[in-house]
C-alpha cells in the first residue's frame, strides 16, 4: 500500500466484501453500488448529478492520471456518494490540470477506496445486479457497518431529482438568441447548457417541480427535460406537468430521466435494470435509418417496451425509435402526433462519444418548423 494509506473496504448487501485502502479517513458511507466502463472523463462522471446516491466503481485500471480542472465539471461539486478504483494516481500529468484528483475529492469529503480488485467486483455486480453497499475504514466489515447497510434505502422509490434540482429560475445565453428554451432541471449537466446555447438558444432553467403554467407563460419555443438520478416512478409530480406542457403543442426534447418521465407521462411504465447502463461505449440502433450510434449512458431504469416491437405498452401515442443492441431495451421514443422526442442516452456526452450530438440540431429543426 502507498504511504499514508490505511485499510478500507467495500461491503455489499449479499455480504460479499472487498479489501482496499484509503489515504483520507471517512465515515461509513452507504449507497447503491454500480460500475461504469468509461475509460476517460472521470471528472465528468463524479460531478454528474445522475450519479447522486451511488458508489461508483471505475473499471478503468488507473484513475486520476490527468488530474482535475475547472472546465470539465458537470455541476458545482461531486455528486457521487463514493468511489472505488483499482489505482488512484497521485500525479496529475496534464497541462490543463489545476490539481490532483485525490486531493480534490478529499477536500470535498468524497470517500475513495483504492487497491480494490475492480475486475472481480464488476463481474460480481454483472452477475448479481446493482445492490446496496457501504464504504468504510478498517481491516474487515464491522457490525456497525452491517447495521448501517441494512438500514440504507434502496434506489427503488427514491425521488433524487428533487435533491439535485436548482433553487429557482436562471437564464443562460444571449438575449437576442433565435430560440428560447425552458429546461426542467432534474439534475442537468452543464454541457447540455453549452450545447443548447451554442445551437442558438437562450435557456431558462427551472426547478423540477415548476408548474407548467409558470413555464408556458414565458412562451418558450421549446422545452427540454434533463437527465437526473433516482427512480423515475418516484418523481410523481413530473408526469402531470409534462402532460400539460405537451398539450400546449410546444416542442419537447428529453434526455435520460427526462426520457423516462415522458414515457410515464403518456401511460408507459419504467423498470429497473439488473445493473444498468453506464459508460461511453453502448451501441444503440436508430430503427428508422438502421444506423448504429455509439453512445454514453448512465441509467439504472428504462422505459418498458415490447420486445422486438415499436410500441410502448400503455402509451399508444408513443413509438420506439431506438433500441440498445446489447439487451434490446428502449433507448428512444417519439410522439406520433405531437412534436416530442426523447432518448435514454447522452448526446451531450463529454468527452464523448459524439455520434448522438445531432439530436440537438433535430430539436432546433423542430422548433423552427413549429408555429
């Protein structure tokens, strides 16, 4: 173990546990344990609000080698509950770095356990599914850690969007922008704002529970429904708002949690995936063009869809537009009559891939063609 390191561990709810080490002591930390296959972009992962309430296992062997910088964060602070890695680099080898990752996380009280056999851990989660766990200091799991783990809430039923949404209305972009977009913040990433403003939009960001009337009175050209964490079925206030927004005829574009909430708003349902989709290498097929997109993803729930079909059970107005080629899950939907579409993956992905970025241009075209 490196100098200054002390023993630490990850304990899972099936009583499997993994030895590791930490250089910064921390209290017992419970959360759902998931893994992501991102090879780069760890800073974006740790600051993505969609990871709120989760301990994230990084499958890349070394994390922290290019440090951190102020330009690549996706929110004002880290959102993960904790981090598990094989090796945490103490050196930041990048001209852009403003500091080391381990120091940055320690200053923000984010527990990091390194020296873990993350390959074995990832295979275990793939076989058993995402589950609750705790990070703790010590040579072996304590009775206290087991009690805290047993009392920790499951992800099912958690409305985490309300814990990461903004405080009130805030506007970004030039006053003379061609389009005015109202964005519902369920945990929105900063790069979404960058891409919308770069597409000629002025964006007003609203709390997740903002009444539809308060948004529509601003007469937006389009409405954006953002990504976010937690169980979509628990965000019960969102579907009625979305239905009212849709009835106005205003174009709507949803991503990730926004995609799931659109499915719920029109009568569909969502299901929890065994271990979710998290990483930057997920293949998605556009059912209309036949084109395959390599996408970035981060979600543990999905809109339920007919296997091999184009419909969404319980939601006759919706058509499936995209499918995940690994497991066939629904990755995109479109309303058959209204100017509404959504995708489960992340077209705003930074550092990438960028195959799906044209969805922002699609949203702009939709706004252009809507009276």
